[in-house]
C-alpha cells in the first residue's frame, strides 16, 4: 500500500517547478528601479545614523566634561 501512495505523489522537484511557473517575474526596468531605491534609502539611512552618532557622541562628551 505504501508503494502505491508513493507512486501517485508528485515529487518535490516537480511541485517546485509548478510553483515557479506561477510566479510573475518583474522586468529588468522594474528590478533596476527598485534596486536603485533600496540602495539610495540604505545610504540615506546610514548617513542619518552616522549623523545621530556624531551628535550624541559630542553631546555625551560635553555632559561628561561638565
């Protein structure tokens, strides 16, 4: 009975291939725009964090020196 059930079940690889056929892949222009947006936002966020770090460091140093 176990062999019959195994024979009727589709393999994992064929299930994965079926799911990949359902995916709507973005075109190259969309990927480029979204990648650019991610990089720009990441750089801006890094700059904001660096600026906050500098301000807080000088603020703490000032408070310690009092």
